[in-house]
C-alpha cells in the first residue's frame, strides 16, 4: 500500500473539516452582515475563522441553544424549582430531554448568575434564560469586532463577569447535556 493511500482517510477527514470550517465562516458572515452590518464591516476572514459553530445556527436553533446555555448557568436554581408553571415553561423553552438531562446532572457548577432564575415567573423564564445564555456566549468570545457583532445577533444579554474559560466550559457542558438528552448538536430543529 502506498503512503498516499495510507494518508487518504486522514486527508479526506482534513478536507471535510476544512469544508465545514468554511461553511461555518460563510454562514456566520451572512448572519453578522444581516444583523450588524456596521460591526461586520470591521471583520476579516481571519476573525470569522474564530467564529464558533453556534454563531452560524439558524435563529430558532440559536435562540434555543442560548436558552439552554442560560439554563446550565442557572442550574442550581433550576434544580430547586417545584412549581408546575415554571417547570412547564422550562420544558417548553429547553425541550423535555434537555431539561431532564440537566435535572439528572449530579455535578452542577455554581456560577453567580445574580439569583434571578430562582424568583423569576414562568412567563419571563424563557427571556431570562436566553439573556443569561447570550451573556455566557458573548463571554466566550474575545473582546473586539466579532463579539460586538455577535451581541447584535444574540440580542439582550445579561452582563456576566465570566472568564472566557468558564464561559467555554458552560457552553461545552450545554453541548454535552444536549447530547445526553438526545440532541447531539446544538443546531437541532427548534421544536
């Protein structure tokens, strides 16, 4: 077997990954240009190469992903809820499988999210989770034009004092819970 043939699976894999990165970069560019043309004008292809996959999600899936990240941020409070309306609102906002995976999680990080999720009404819950998740997603981006443009895409966000590393941990935890709940990737169809 030639060395070229032995490298083919790796080369094919690298080509597929490069194609996926270009697709994410192009989708993120379209999204940012539509939502924040002034901010997007300051971006170049290198900055877009740093765009996370979630920035290329269609709006309904991005909103759901932000709500899920917000739920992970507020997990200690969510686990204390006992009232039916708030639990029903969380199920509708997050999906049954994701909420169950979150509630079943034994090791919940305690991050100060301002304690608002504990007292929030069922009607305001989806907006609170989405704003908290948007805050985490923004904190995961470096300061600069990409973050400013992403802020326009995400909408209202809770300003959080999170390190990028902690924000990335919360995003990764959300993705793991989505996978455990049956949604392997955050771009699942918004139900």
